[in-house]
C-alpha cells in the first residue's frame, strides 16, 4: 500500500520505490527511538511528507506529476496541502479503496468519525481547488 501511495504522487516507478524505502526506513528509525503511535498512519504520513518534499525540491517532478491533464496536477498539489489526517483518509478511501470500517480500524476511529474526517477533507480539497481555479482565471490562463 505504501508503494501505491508513493506511485500515485510521483508517477514514476523508480521514484516511488525509493520513496517507499525511505519512508519505511524513517518509520523504523523512529520506532527504534521509541516514537509511539499506530504504524499505518505514521507510514502514510511519512510517504506523503516525502512526496510533497520531492515535488517542492524538483520542478521536473511537479511537472511530471502534473503532466497528462493539468487538473490532475492541481488535484495532487491540493491533496498535498491538506492536513495529514485528511490526506490519509482520502488516500485510504479513494486510492486503496478501503471501506469506512477498515479505515476506522487502521486509524483507531469509529465510522462516524471517519465520515466526518472525510467530509472535512473533501470540503477543504474543493476549497483549495476553487482557489486555484480562481487564481488561474485572474491570471488569464
């Protein structure tokens, strides 16, 4: 699952493999230092954080992620601007196709809490995309 998330954000097999290895290594090192917390959310947050950093550091990566359709790149950038719990619930639901009960079990939340989190995440994502659309209209793009 971590690889699938990395591939979704990088759109490159080699980069996704490297990012997945780095994420597992960081989580393993954190566990050795006694960092508490559920494994899956910790791993996914690490993957997302590394993917966001990679997109910021390398303009070519941002261009690659945005290639195909401009809208897809806009969505990826907006997802990476969400809070970690929001990114995680959307990733588990829409990338991995997990049900609400499964997501709740992974995150240690009940189903109504998962539904509220997903609603907030989608609302915020829509807002971020609307702001981006308005900025493009203002610039004449």
